[in-house]
C-alpha cells in the first residue's frame, strides 16, 4: 500500500489452498472473519468459497482507511490465521486494496 487513503478502502483477497485443503481452511478463515468483525474500523468483511475451486476463498472487505487495513494485517487473529493456515496454502494470499470509482448506477456500484 503505497498511497494512504483517508476515505474507505476496499479490498479483495484471494486465499488459495493446496488441493483438498478447503475443508481444513474454512474453519480457520471463519475464525479470522469473526475476529475481524470485532475491529472498529472494519466496515465489511465477507468470506466466500469458490464454486469451481473449493480450495479457494475470497474476502470482500471495506476499511475506514489504509491505516485501518494496515492495523488489521498486524492483529493477533490475522497472524494466528496466517500461521495456522500457512502449511495448507498453495501460495501467499493475494491482497488487492483499491479505491472505489464512480461508475454507472451508484446504488449498484458501491458497497
């Protein structure tokens, strides 16, 4: 994250497990979501499991700022999840922070 943002920051994260590890990863990621929901600067944190690849998960997130996202990444529940899940991951999680772009119908392009 090279550009700090004062307003909301959106994140999509992709967590890909090794083949056959989705059922092991899911409870770890649920625990991570539960911990994340307690963070005051978390506006949204949704966990999804892949339809075509059940060993792949995504999160859709919204944070009050880039500082809030950085603080989240250093929380004990994130560090615990990374440590517990590490051996089951096919690759490091892909974390894509972004800023919203006004486009089309605002009621359908904002979350």
